[in-house]
């Protein structure tokens, strides 16, 4: 049984809007329908009209990302540039190689720096990436598909070589 829609003011609205902000910060949300589904997955009964009002009230905007627009908070484009710069620095300063075998990628890092590299990769929020795991000197990447793995490898190599 689903919860009734929570459209009014008060604690329910604040809770819903906090959930929306958390979702757009941590996931790629491209449509209002995706946002409605994600909120319902958190047991928040919402309608698309409610989500549309919340998007407007929160000042969310659709920004380019991964070839298709996604919802983000104002200033997210700057955050994305900072995340890419951080990733460039982590890759160029702490890694010695990147390779992919099918869907799995391995980044060889300096001892003790793999978690720093993995955090920078997570911060860049690549749509192609299902996840990454850091050891001491190795980061394991899991791509969503073979084409995604190749795109991710090309992007990471470009970031390593760029003078960003």
C-alpha cells in the first residue's frame, strides 16, 4: 500500500524537498518521472505535479551532463568543473596506469592513495560507472556496459593527459 501524496506545507514538505535535493546531488535524475519514482522508492507518496512545484521552489535547473540534461542545484555546473579538476589532479598526481578488461577497470595508484582517487571518481558522477572500490594502491571500476567502459577509459585517459 502506498502512502498518500504529501503536497502540503510543514514537515512533510521539508522532508520531501530534502530528499529531492539529496537525490539530485547523488544520482543522475533526468526527468520528473525519474524523480517521482525515486521518491516513491523512498516511500514518499508524490505526484508529478507536486514534484514539479518542488523543483520550481527549490530552483533546480536542467544542466548538461553525459550527453543529456539532468536536474541540478544552482551552481552545480561550477561544482562539476571543480569535481573534474579534482579528478584530473588525482589521476595525474597519484596514478601510474588505467586499463579495462570488459566491464572492469583497474587504476594503479601510488600506495595509500587509491581511496583519494576513488573519491575523486565518485565526485565526478560518471553515468557510465556503476561503482568503484578502492584498495591501498588499486581502484576497481565497474562500468555499466562495454561501450560505457570504453567511453569511461577514454575520458579518464584524457583527464590524465589534460593540463586542465
